[in-house]
């Protein structure tokens, strides 16, 4: 539970900074509703992978309507939130979380789909913490650890059984002695019997 609490705390901080930076950058560009996009960035940042894409693309219609004569500003309205999302979500957040929830991205996408079908948008917000809690429970039982490792994409081979080296068994030593006595000796030519040319 401590890992989940740490995840939620760090993710809330990163989401807050993301929302503030997007609000400030869109406000400096002169985009109307910059504060609304900042709040949406905070809220949608809780949906892994999909939320950041939505936040990046959401201001495009307003930017096109507002800055129809300046394509550079339209591009900046998309590039700046995308850069903020990438910097904070893909570089800073994983470093702060360390191992974090230790879930593979495919596991998170499957969890988003499943919990989104079960509980709608609320399920999408709770997908990562619920899946992380499920993995923590699975890792507590030896029989279920392979499933927990699969969720994190840890495919380590099980340790090989340890065999003490006491030398070859007695039967193996006898086999070697019999093999040596039965094996034909290599042919050697005597000096006088060489093939004349």
C-alpha cells in the first residue's frame, strides 16, 4: 500500500505541475480558455497514455479559430503542451517514481480498456492504481508470482536446481574404462611400409 500511496502522491504533484505549465504557456500565447485546458491537463493526466494525447490535441479547434492567420501559433499550441507532457510524463515522473508501479505499458492499456468498460471514465482514472494493487497482491503468493511478473514483463527463467559436484558416479567411471579398452588404436605406418611414389 505504501507504493500505491507514493505513486498517487508523485502523480498528483506531476499532474498539478503539468496543468499549471499548460495553463501558463497557453495563456502566454493568448489562447482563450487556457485555464480550462490547464484543469483538463491535470484531470486527464490521471488516464495513462490516452489522457496526455487528448490534452495535447484538445486546444486545436480553438487555436485554429483564434489564430487562423498565424500557423506558427497554431503549431505552438500543439507543440508546447506535447513537450510538457513528454518531459514530465516520460522523463521526470519515471525518475521520481523509481520502480514505480512496475507495470508494463501493455498491461496499463489492457487495464484501461477493462476498467473503462466496467466503470466508465471513473474506471479509467482508477485503472493504474487498481492494477498496481492487484499486482502487489499477486506477488505475495508463490503460485501467482508468474502472473505478477507477466504484468511487469519480467520474464526471468526460474533458478536451476543446484546439484552438488561430487564427481562422476561409479557406473560412469566403469563405462569410461570399458570404452578405453574396446576403442581401436589409431593406425600408424611403420617407416618401411610407406606408400612409394
